[in-house]
C-alpha cells in the first residue's frame, strides 16, 4: 500500500494539466487501475485479513481521489489567474470610436417607396423569385416569340429532357406578383410589389440581379388620370420637391394598353440631379392601363373591372436621388462605399418626419 501511495501522490502533485490528472486517475483507481485490482483480491482473503486490508485500501483510494481533486482545483485557479492577467484592462484609457453598421441604400429606398404608397392606400404584395414561365410571361400577354423569352435575356432553370413540367425561370420582373395577387384577392385591389429580379445583362447601369417596384390598382372607374395623379404624388414625395412636371410618351408593353413611358423634367448641375426644373427630361418608369388579357389571367372580368399598372427600378431611382454613379457598386460589399452611402439604423423613412436624412 505504501508503494502505491508513494507512486501516485508525487505524480499527482507534478501533473501539469487536467488530461495528465485523468491518466493518473485511470491508472490508480479506474476499473483496471492498481488500487481497483487490489480491492478485487479482498474476496480471496480470509475474513480477518479482509477486515484489516479493506479499510486501508479504501483510505488509499480516498486519499488519491482527494489529491486529484485538490490538484484540479489548483490548476483551475492557475488558469483563471493567467486569464485575468491577460484580459486586464485599464478603464481609465479613452474609449475607441464605435463603428456601427449602416442600412444599404436599396433597403432604405424600398422603405421610402413603401411609405409613400402606403399613404395612398397601397399595400405590399410579395411572391417567389423562381416562377413558372406561365406567371412570368403567358399570364402577362407576352407571346412565345417575344425576345424577352430568349435564353440570352432570361435565366431558365436547368431541367432534364424528360421533365414534362412547365419550365421555371428566375423572374424577370415583379409582375407575376400582380397575377398571384389578383388570383388570391380579386378586385378591387391596390398593391405595390417590390423585390429582386433577374436578367442576363451587366454594365454600368445593368446587373444580372436588380430590384423593381411595380404598382397595380383595379377598380370600376379607374383611368389614366388616376395613374398620372399617383405618379405625380410619388415623384414629389420621393424627390422631396413641391412641384414636378411629368411627360407621358406613348409606348408598347404587352401587359398594358394603352402604354406610356414617363419622363420627369429635370436639370443637371455639377453632376447633381434637380427634379422639377430645367430643360432636360429623364425617363424613370413605364406604365399603362392593364391589358384585358392580363385581367382575365388573374381571374378578373375585364368587362366589369379596369386598372392601371406601373413599374420602376429601385436601384435606378436610388442612383438618381443619392448621386450613386455605378449600379454595380450596390453589390460589391465594399465597406467604404456602404459607410458613405448607407443610412443610420434608426433612420426610418416617414412622410411626416422626412424620407431621407
């Protein structure tokens, strides 16, 4: 017994970490440890000898376990002391400048647009970014031979040649949300549909992914005059000017009839856009009266209801308002750019307190 005691107690005292202590515990008092093997020999002894050696073995086991526990506590105290010394901080030092994250301009402008149209009674509708070609094209009166349906312009999802399901695409506009909204809520309705869209294009003013907001209003006596008023009110609120001059140019979109592209009167001074004054015109969106076939696709009777629709690029109007020169920078994740053009986290846009800082 004395040999076991002299063998293990010094080893416990010299252990450098808890892993070494665990190895010693297993070797001494584990199931196959030396003390455990000695205890198994008690069954082979006569009762008198067992009464003498049994208590001695138990005392040895307890002494080893106590030494291990005491050493473990000492190692923990040593580690804590080292940690406290390494984490020491002089609280009298001046504080460091706290860097805070910023709201991305696209998120901010989306909130601005939503706030403006909410004041005019429009609710927000959302839909999937992966659509069937029926929702993305057919329901919007876009014929099969239309260039927008070509693979050079639209991202089609890969599928097996034997797959007979309708093809799926990354939506090229948020107009499919209008069809889904008409299917689910019917008429009358008044919605905007902001979200990300995808087209195969990439340059200073185009990226494969960008953001749109489209609007839809359906009722029994809606006309182009209502559309003009809504767009004028939006432009005045968004650019925060008292008066605007809009120009409607006849155009063609498969999903509206009649269709019009909308320009705003503006001027450029030192690269800065001024809305509502000057001799220049700038196209900002497309619009028109909803085509009867689109109403039918949404489950609405065009003999009873009519409405207008419009759509614009969120990225584009963000660039115009905040003087951002390159659309590609929106997706570069450059922290310097984000700090320069970003917004404070609590800078929530409202018409009452002001849309932008």
